[in-house]
C-alpha cells in the first residue's frame, strides 16, 4: 500500500520556465511533508518542508503548496535551471519517530 | 556534503555471503536511520536507532540486523545475501529523531549481489 504517490516518473521543462512536481497521499493522519532532491551517485538532499497548518511554504525559487482536502501537494520551481535536473522525492514522516515514507520520485530534466 | 559518511561506497559480493555497511552520523546527531533504495520499491525505511537503542523498525528482513555503537556510528549487517538484496543503502541522521526534524542523508552504499 503506497501511502505517498508520485504518479509522474519524469518531467521535462525548458530553462527559465516553471516546473511543477506533484505528490498525492492517502493517509489523512499525515501532517508534515518534505521534498528531497537527489542527484546521481549522491544521497537525497532536503529541499523544503510544509506543515499541515499551512497551505504554502516558500524558500527562494522553491514553493510547496498543500491541499489537504485533496490530499495533494506540489512543488513549484521558478525559474527552473539546468542544475535543478535531479530526481525529486516527496516524503511524509510516519509515527512519532519520524521514519519517512517516500514517493517513488519524479525525474526532472531542465533543458537549456 | 551532508556530514553523514558511509563506507564502503560500492560492494560486490556473492549470494549467501554476509556484508557490513557502516555509517557515521553528523556531529551531534543522536539518531540514525537506514533506508534501502531498490529499482522497483523506491526508498524504504529499514530501521532507526537513537543513542544506541533501537527505536523503530520498518520493512527489515530477518536476515538483516543493525546496531548503533557508543560513539554513535551505526552498522547494518546483511547476511545470507540474495540477488534481490542488490540495492542502494542509505543512512540518514537527525539530532534526536523526532518526526519534524530534517534527516540528512549520506551518499549511500551500492550493493551488488552476484
């Protein structure tokens, strides 16, 4: 049972345009979400998080939106840069200890 | 550089063998997590330690075990290896291991079982 789903395995965007990466979840008890970015041959790197008491969190070019009623969150990257090309994972902590449930990731390619 | 180190970077071994993966958390972090990334399953939580004690267990096979030592480094032991154990194994650390803390990941160990 996949509780965090990223239904698009890949996304290609032109440099300078907006990248929108989507994530759906099934467990209504989830109240905190994170996005991680992963380059080949490296570990995941934390990007941005959002608590369920908010519907938006912004950090520079990265904004995460949360729609609790739809159990959906999205990561917007504006403007997209070639260095943003990576796999992006959506995750949510399970239980009190914080072990993360990850989506399967979306591979973003930003074309110059 | 996350500050989390993992050794070895690559490991090639045969079915039936046993291997040990090592992780050193960021300075000051007391909690260590182990995750497995396989092609079909994505990133899956295996086990968490906090200050030497096991705190949470995920989809960890009976053939796998882990521990965290007094110096806070952790080892993941994989035994009776099967072809399907080939995967990337990541270690992550956080300060006290609570749910809204950021976990910092190491570069991973790539295990290939032949």
